[in-house]
């Protein structure tokens, strides 16, 4: 994920993410096989954008079709409140 600025608030709401972040760089997953997927609907991505570390439930990978658990972790810009 990439650092974002969102007007100085403490976090994105799910509606703001859906309205403002669909297909943005923050929600595009880049996989080792070169695949790129928009993951804005994944809960672990939404929680990371809200500033929360989290581990997903078991989900089905859209790349491999395998059952996986994903880790979401916010990456913050130094000196900025955004994730």
C-alpha cells in the first residue's frame, strides 16, 4: 500500500474508501507473478487503510484459488496522519 492523505482525519470510513479509493494505488495488489488486482473490497485492506493491523479470516486467493490468510498493516508517511 501507498501513503495517502485524507484531510487530517484519523482514518477512512468504509464509505469514504468505497467512494474515494476504488481502483486507487492503495488498493491494487501487486503479486510476484506480475498479476495486479483491485482489493478494495477485502476486509484486511479496508482495516489497514483505517489504520489497524489485522489478520484476515481464511479467504480464497483470487490469484491462486488456494485458501489463505492475509495480513493487513498500515504504512504511514512520516509526519503525516494518513495511511
